[in-house]
């Protein structure tokens, strides 16, 4: 659901099933929230500050370096799908 927003409060953060006060890049977290039902939180939702929302883009330019190539890799010209993380 694009553009859907709810004001929530973080109750507790778990990192590898242990309570945490912070986490770093690539760590798997479970965040318990108040102000929204768990079934209304879907994969891909972004948790950010109301005062400083994360900006979105529809296009960006990138240079990629391939470190390992699988035997069955398929390359095509044109559009690509990328899932990226920023730190």
C-alpha cells in the first residue's frame, strides 16, 4: 500500500532474540510497536521519523562491481531490479 502511514511507538527491539538498544547494518531485527496491529505491518514497510521522513526516489545511477559470478547467471540489456541498503 503506497503512501500508507501510521504514527507508532517502538516498544522493544530484538536483535537475534536478545533485547537491544541499537543495531548495525545487515543485522536482523524484530521491532515491537504500539499504535498499529502486527498484521498491518508488511514486509517492505519503512520505519522512520515523522519529523525527518526518509526520502524516496524513482531513479538512481549506480556503478556495480561483480565480485563473484554464478555459472547460471543471466544478463539482459535494459531495466534491472535491485534491492539496496544504505548506511
